[in-house]
C-alpha cells in the first residue's frame, strides 16, 4: 500500500484587526552550517608532522588487508603487497597521488530532494544512534532490539527536522541475518525520505541495498552510479587491519559512486597507544589506507574521514566517551581531515547507563569537540546510551532538544535597520520596558527558541504538574511523536518495485553477511 501523504498545513487564521503573525516552524528540514569550526589543539607544524609520519609508516610498515581482491587492487596501483603475510605498503608518493583524488565536498541525494545534504566545507549533517544491540524506554525497559524498534527510530528520525539521515539505529535481532538488510532497508526507504544508510556486510548485502535505494529513487543504474544516494560506515579493525567485509564495502561503495565513511575505532589504551598522539597517528594511518583503496577503485569516489578516537577506562578496560581526551582528539581529527582536504565525521557519545546528568554532559562534551573541530557529519547525535550498547528513546528526544538548541545557536545574527530597533529604543526611553512595543509584538512569537521537552515553568507550576523530570517529559514526547508520525509520500510504481524486489530476494534466501 502506498504511504499516505502528509496532511496539508492549514493556513494561518487571521486575527481580528491585524495580519497573522509568523509561527516558528519546528518541523521543516534544517540545513545547518557551522561557523564555529576550525579550532586547533595542534600547531600547523604538528599536524604536518603527524601526517608525514603516517605516510612514512604506511610505506615502511603498512597495514594488513584480509581480502585478496583488495590486495590485488593495491598491487595493481603500485603498492608493495605480501600476499602470504597479507600486508600492504604504500609508497609515500603513491599515497599522495591517491589522496589527491578524494573530493573535498559532495552532495548526497535523498528520495526527497529537499532533504539532500552537502558533506564538506562548513556544512553539518546530523544522524542518530547507530548499531546498538539493545533498545530501551521507560515503558518497556531495556531489551534486545527488534524490527519494530528499528522502524520506530526511523519514524522518529523522519519526524525530527534537525536529523538529516537514517542509520542502522538498532539491530533488529528478531530478523535472521540473511534477511535483516532487506527488512530494515525496506523500512528505511518507505518510512523516511531522508538520506539512507546501507550495511557493508558483504557483497550480496551491498548489492541488494544498492538496488533497493535505486528502486526507491526510481532511477536507472547509470543515474545511481553518477551521484551518491546512500552512505555506509567502514570500521577498520584497529590496529592496522582492513577485514573482509569492510574491504568489500569500500570496493563496492566506491565502484558505485556511493559514500564510505572510513572510521578507525582507535580507543587509546586498548586498540591504540595510550598516548593521544599515538592514537591519532594510528587513526590517520588506517583512515588514509581505507581512503586510498576507495580512490584506487574509483578516482573521485566520495569518502569521509572518520574519527572515533577516545580512550578506555584503565580500571575496567571499558570504552569511555565524552572524555577530555575524546574532546581534544575530535578537534585534532578535524585538523587532520582539513589537511587531507576531505569531509570528516565525529560523534556525540556517552558512557552513562541512563538518561541522567552524566549522559547529558558527556554527550555535550563530545558534540562540542565535533563542532569546534568543524565536523561535517556527526553520528550518534541522538539516542546513544551505555557506551553504544543501547539506543534509548528518551535520550533520543533529549538529544534532539539539545540539537535544536545548537541549530538555533548556529544561525547568524541578522543586522539591519529593522533589527537594530533604534525607533523602539528611542520610544521606550530610559528605564522603560519593551514588552508592549510594536517591535516586540511583531516578533515575539518567533523571536526566541521555544523548547519542546525542557520546561521554563516556575517551581509552583512544575509541582502542580506532578514534578516531572526531563526523562519523564521525554517519554511522553517520543510517544506523541510516534502518534503524530505520517509516512512520506512515495510513487506507487517505486513502492511496488521495491516490494517485489524484497519479496523475491527473501524467497531466494537473502544474502548472508561475509567474514
């Protein structure tokens, strides 16, 4: 059945004796540009030294590449390959020439062109939590992720103007692995018209996912290969290893002209040196190797420099997020990505097990590092909890509230004669107030950000309402958002083609992940 198109927005009613005032739009797509990026924690000389060190290390020591086809790509490009040891070493000059092909910016097309996003420059793309095995909310508690949970997070993402694309929000563990990409891909492409994510779990999975994106967009294969229409995340197997499914993902995404986000998971003290500089140089080595492979397959393939350097808790060995080390690493990663001249991703993460002050502070610390570092893409921007093991619906809503505040904070200040308000200042005079001036009455409904979940009630009003804390209000909000959700329209021919493809591939046995 074709998704029901959104209800038309009713016209603003005129009030007696005056024209309608503008109402702040909280649902329209938010195009974000970040004027605050470009902070530095490394000098220009240190950035150059770190980069040159990584290039020399790739030449002398290299990385391990487990997929034979990927090693052949490297060998054909002129790299030194030891197939017995599975090691690849890239000459410095070769690496420089490959990196020069990576584009500094590109547009990723959504099914709804109004939701297209640009990656690069000062553009900012925000996407929600990705990949936890568990999901939680205050109604049903913490539980294994399901297909229903996956679909609900897609609906919440679609409903949220400040999020620009979908993710593998939670593992749908009630769907067998060979069918999971088909079910979640169908939900992604029908419940949302924003930029979609595809799994990089093997050749069959990627091929199916590409075909589903193509059918949903109702475009031919040449058009699909000409521009990016989807993205995937490539996690290197730190330290210094590209495994089989990730190599397959890089090769197939690049060959199809689709976006790969190359993300080493370099946790200082565990999969990376305990020193922050050592973790950063390892991150740089791994990201460069992955980017180089994509450019060998297809010069100019759209890639994003991924940065996930943080640290572990040295008492337990568990990952730690929202740390001072992660904050500084994010800013340094922005400097390294700009040195390469490619877009880069960061994240907004926390180790907290619940929607509390720790979760809020850690998320905000990591988000601030991403923004100051000039990240073009921030993953896990809403809903990440328990160090990435759980997607929380209440935290999703609270994080969206924070993202809306940040989005408003990124807006430039308009300075013109009307905004300077000299007539109003003159009319009020010394010691007066501006509540009733025409300047205020014309603007008050849209002048300031109005929070959705945060409250500005006084203590008496809040107590009379039952003293609900932020998590309780967030619980009511996600439930209301799901009740209000309307599926985006989709052409009936595209929906039929997508349905038929998923049914056929399911009957054929789907595609198992490869390792």
